[in-house]
C-alpha cells in the first residue's frame, strides 16, 4: 500500500490518497501534476508538507524502478549490458550474482542480441526495453513509468506491457495520455491542477461525471473522443 497524507509538493495538493497494489494509470492534461506525483512517490522530490509511506517505509528507503519518457537521457553507460547491470553494480553486489541476474533477465526479455550494442545505436523501443530491464533487475517494490509510452508504436507497447504484467512488481504506476493503456489498468487516477479529480477502476472513473452529474454516463468506451475531451479539458 502506498499512502499519501496532507501532501504539498510543487503543484500538488493531496489531502489523502491510498494506492493498492496493482497496475495504476495516472492521466490528466499537461501540467496537471502527474510527473510531480510520481517523483514524490519515488522520493525524487520531497514534500514541503505531509507524508508518503510505501508499506510503512519512506520512498527513499524502498526499491523503486523508474523509466522516463526519454530513457536514454538517464543512461550512464555506453553498452546495453553495462546499463542493465549498472544498478546492481552501484549497490556493490557480487560480480557472479550480477552476471547471473543479467543473464536470467535478458533471456526472459529476449534482449540477448542487444547486450553488446552501444546504447546510442538503439531504436526508441530498444532504449525503453533497456531502461525497463535496468529497472526490473533490482526486483523493485514499485515500478514507475513516466509517459514512457509517448513515442512507442503499438507492437512495442504490447511487448512492454506483457513484460510488466509478467514481472510481478507489487506496484506499477504509469503516467499516460493513451486511452488503451488507461483501459488496461486496474485503477485510474485522474489529475487536474495538482489535485486528484477522480480515482477508481476505469469504469468507475470514466462512466461517471467528474462534477457530480451523469453527463458522461452514456459513454460506452474509453476510446470515445468525447470522454477524452472531458478528461483533458483545460478548464473545469
């Protein structure tokens, strides 16, 4: 369980939010606070007020995997194999254990052909897969993906979603604007202006009004354009 109480952090103003284990989509218009929320949960930003606990411990005490929109901006090493192994090396794990972990994970993810490739030669999808492997190799308590899907084609995204589903990470949080990914989540958090507008399963969130009426209740699909105009509208 991730628990946020009385949070003030950047644009965020969240009195209380509890996030159960599972696949959680965070959506809303640009500037709504999605990245700030994820950074606070990851311990990258510290709240000016309030507390965040991950199973009774603070974010910086938890093991958290992070994959951003442009993962290569945060890559340190030139070769794929070194980038995937980097988190274990930084934590001073035994070399044999690191080699075994890299071999096991990259075999599972079918990344062996990429291991000796320079990171700069990878496609966008291959860079995301490399960053995802580097995040998963630590067996994180939480996996966070901040609009990682923004530049991926549908086929690559399906492969990545299958990997995430099979990884057995207790908490997976991802920010997205893509309705198909929101529809696939166990829970959805809709944000606007640094606040939580709605939270629940996809049907609960999108088949009800955001303001107490039922003007969205006739919508039949998360792919309905009218729904997304309502979600991402800049006014309230």
